[in-house]
C-alpha cells in the first residue's frame, strides 16, 4: 500500500528514494582497506535493530516517505541470521519495491536461490582480484573460491544483473584491471571499479596512494576501446562505458575525483537504527530510540524528514576542513 504523504527532500533539491539498510556491522573478511586484522568492537546484540524494527522502518520509508529501492548491506549482510525471511517480509511490504543486496558473497552459493525466491532482485558483490593469493592478502582470508562460487549461484538464481564492485590498490592489484574486466565479460557480470574512499577504520586512506579514475581508464584503455554509454546516468554512481563496441559495459565510480553528490538519492539506516543522510555525515538521527520509545509511524517519519533536511551539498573530501566520519564503512553500510 503506497500512501506517501511527503518525501525525503534536502535543501539542495535532491530527494532520497534509495534506502541502504545495514543489517550488521560484522564481517567475515578483514579487508585491509576497511578494518584491522583483529576486527572491530562490534555493536552489542541489543543495540542492533530486530527484524521487526527493520521491517517497520522500511514500511515507514516506503509508505510515508517515497522510498522506492531498498539495498541490504553491512558489514556483511549474509552473516545476519534469518536474512531470507527478512527479504520475504520486505517484499511483502510492496511488490514493486526494488530490493538488492551488497555482499562479499561468502555463503551466497548456499543462499542465492532462497533469497531470489523470497523476492530479492539482484546483488552487488565486492571482488577486487582474480588471484587467490592476492585475495587472501587483501581480505586476510583464503576464500576466493567461495566468492567465485557465490557469484555463479547468484547468476543461476536470476539475481541479475550481477554487479561486481572492485577497488584497485596501488602495488597490490592495480595491474589487474584488464584481466578482471575480461573475466567479468566472459562470465556475464557487470564490473565497476570504485575509487577507494576515506572510510577505513584505521584512517590510513590517502589521496596520494589512491588509484584514481584517470588511472583506471588508462589501464583499461591500454587493452580495450571504451566509449561513453548512451543511456542517461541519472543518480547512478557509475559512469558507464561500452567495451570494444558493446554490448558489454564497464563502470567507473569516481567517488573522490568526480563526485556525483549533486544527483544523490541515497539515505542510510545503520544496523543500530541511526539515519545518516550521507556516507560522510557527521551527525546521525536516532530512529531506534524513537521506535523503542513508542513513537508513532508519523512521528518517526517526521524525525526522518528532519534528518534529511540537514544533508550537506557533498562529501567535501577536497575541502581543507574535511573530517573522516567517526564510523568506518563497515558500521555505516555501503
Ligand atoms: S558522498 Fe554523500 S552526498 Fe555524495 S553521493 Fe555519497 S551519500 Fe550522496
């Protein structure tokens, strides 16, 4: 039932319709650009929203606030128990809702079909390398095969287009861009390269060491002919290019060097029930307290609207006053 009475507008004319819901801050990998080898201090169980609470907030978002798309993320959302049931309950809210999952694909080979049957539309899988030893170096876990199997299971279950997000790290896998693209095209996956963002728990990110979109292009163009895709980009983060005349494409998400904040339509809900109007927001709005304090749907919606009004024009990474958020990516949700 869609009874939208208002929308999630900000002061710059943007309207959020894409809700990213983090289901946990935990992850079963330890990617070096995300967290230290020993992991982080995870949220206590009682701080994390229950399935009932997640479903209620998603329903408020869709019914009252114009949310049209929900992406479950983490941490690693597949480690959340009962994910299939949660997807099913989310699907029951609105048959037209776009529901997707951002995952590292560990264990996806066992769950892909059940997730598709429950109403999941598609997946985005993080995979930075085709070399098992490089995968183990980046993620500190020897699980490359599981990711490749998970991708194949997602494709077989119809969770497409299956998108792969790859981050290139200088001196680690930055020689792999053409090989990754060649493999993704052969397998029928949509590959997108993403500039690394300053969202690591260790605060080790540096602009100097980051592989920029320009470098990604020069590596790819050494082996492929790239042409800007004709379809309009809209609010999508990826700039799309057809490869060698198409139909295959490759995406480049230049979050740092070519920000797309002017077209942003995203809002994030953390696993502990905080609304973040931007990945790089310095403030959060506590919907969990409202939920658990007995607030009505209307009151929660009002608080959510207010949280969006304070969204800044952009991430400001280039601004001398830029401050990395206190929470790392794993606790915000990608
Ligand atoms: S940095 Fe913030 S405003 Fe920019 S695209 Fe990301 S979430 Fe949107």
